[in-house]
């Protein structure tokens, strides 16, 4: 089975692979049901969703009717004002058919102006705190993309006692020296403060190339070779305390979960050399380039 560790200071022990519900965004309900059965087969007990993930919250609703107590349920709001964020939280509860969300997260809070709006009077932080006081949510987190997100998360943690953060972490993302330094500072800060640290883009290969005819189930091209996925997953899970969100390409779900099961039984000592070789062999590229490509989409 996949290893479980404390999800920060929440009191919940989550599997180190979190199910990325973005995979459900454009699925039929029957396919979504089958996907969630795979998740349960491997014992995954933590779901990460977002209001903006298409129909994902609706696809979770039938599953949650029978399994609400079996999973830690997280979703996100991209709204930055109190009123809009509160409406988003209420809508997510209704769409998923639940009375409470375990973790509400501010979606992609990585730009200065949006950060100021979120944290200022009348911002979405007020909505999250109010929702927590009313029992609608239990914990509050912050997420983000791009090369500045680790820096911005540190700023967020200095402003408020968030329960979790989420940011990119892969071999290629850590080739940016500034991002690597800020990520390491964030990692240490989260360890010291008991903040859960979630990682994304673990199996990213690069942004899609215009001449690539492959079907696209995510906004970037993932690695699809089993061995390379295994290396990428092991490279992340070798670090204590980190969680890994599964890919939005559901065709890769079992491969990722199998890799996590293997990781619980031990990780090769030469994993660093293996991911470095994979990066060269498969022409991997960072998804984000400081000052040039820092958004999710071009």
C-alpha cells in the first residue's frame, strides 16, 4: 500500500499520493466512477479538486455520498474577494453534495496584485476564515504555479497560519537556482511550522509542441514511459513530508500509484542520476521560465 503520513498539523494521515481531481473535469460519470474505484483500490484517501476543474466537483458527488468519511476532501477557489470566494465555497459544497470541505485553498495565488487583494480587508482570506468559523471548511491552504510561487508562499505563511501549500516540484523545475533556493526555504519552513507541502507537475515533460499530434489530457505534455514516471515519483517521495498530486491524465494514474507503492518499499540510491539521465534522454524542459513563461498557459 501507499505510505500515509501526517498532512501537516491537520491530524489527518494522508496517502503520499493525493488524487488530482482535475482528471475528472471532462469525464462522463461512469468513467469518473471507475477512476475513483482505482483510487480506492490503492487506498488513496485524499482528493484535491478545484471549483475551476470543469465538472470535477459534480463527478465527485455520487462517490462522496458513500465515501465522504473515507477521504480528506480539498477544493480551491480562484476568487480573490470575500463575497465571491464565499459564494464559490458555498457552490462547491452544493456541487459535491457535502456539508463540509476539509481544506479550502486559494487557487494559484502567485501574483503580487492578486495576493494583495486576497489578503486585504474584503479579500478571500476573510471568506475562508468565516467559512471555517461556520463549519463549512476545516482548514485553509494556498496553491500556485510559476517560478515565483515558493517566494509567494513564504510571504503567505508570514501573513497567516495556512495549513498547507502546493507548488511545482520536479527535477527540471529545480534547475532554476533561484526557485530551488526558495523551494528549499519553503520546505524547511513548512517542516518547522507543521504545514503540509503538496507538489505538482511531478511527471511533466515539457509544454506541448505545436507539431505533437498526441491527445491532450493536460495543458502540458507528461512523461508517459513507465520507467521514467517511476523515477520521477521516487525522486519526489524520497524527501520526507512531501505529497504528490496525481496527473490530470488519468491514463497514467495506475502507473503513478504503482510507483508510489514501490517507493514505500525503498528507493534506489542512484535516483538522482536516473532522473538526470531521463531529463536528457526525453528532452525535458521546465514548464515555467522566469520572466518569460510564468503562467499556466502561453
